[in-house]
């Protein structure tokens, strides 16, 4: 059991939080909106993952860097955290670039 990947995700999320706080991009701009978007998108991706697992398209695979803890068959603990990270990253990037385009 290794917590390397989970730790890397936590470290990366910390960086996203720092950027968000510095430029007020997502949660520090409108927390209710950011939470709503994140929850809806993560649930949609988890449903997508469940369908992929059910059809045999997705599988966990082996990795020495993951905890080995599964939330469901073929669904590692790290998956929802990774999906949250991707959603948060997308919100931060779109908010940042939107501001760059709007400002001269």
C-alpha cells in the first residue's frame, strides 16, 4: 500500500487552492457556484466510470503508487479525488483566461 499518488493529488490540490485564493478564481470568488459545478461534474464522471467498469472498458490495473483501497470494484479511492482535481483545474483555468481576455 502506497500513498504516493494520493499524496501527489493532495499536493496538487493545495497548489490549486493557493492559485484560487491568490486570484479568486473559483471557490474564493463564488463558493456556492464552484461547489455546485464540482459536485455535478464529479458525479457525472463517476457515472461514466461506473458505466465503463460495467462494460469492461475501464479497469483499475495495478500500480505500486496507489493505496489499493477500492470504493467499489475497479474504482480506486483516488478516482473521485482526481476527478475533483480535474474539475477544479478546469474552473481555475477558464476563470483565469476569461479574465485575461476581458482585461486589456
